[in-house]
């Protein structure tokens, strides 16, 4: 019974983990990404 109630009321949505950019956030890195 309790579980059904929890399913009806979505309390916390799971946060999607963002992929970390590994130090590739420079102009040169962005250009390389565009080429692909």
C-alpha cells in the first residue's frame, strides 16, 4: 500500500549526471568538436 502511494506522488526526480568536460572547454577544443 505504501509503495503505491509513493509511485502516485513523484517526489524526487532522478537527476541525470552531466558528463564532465575534461579541460576541453577552450576555443581550440570547441573547434575540434565542431569538425566532427
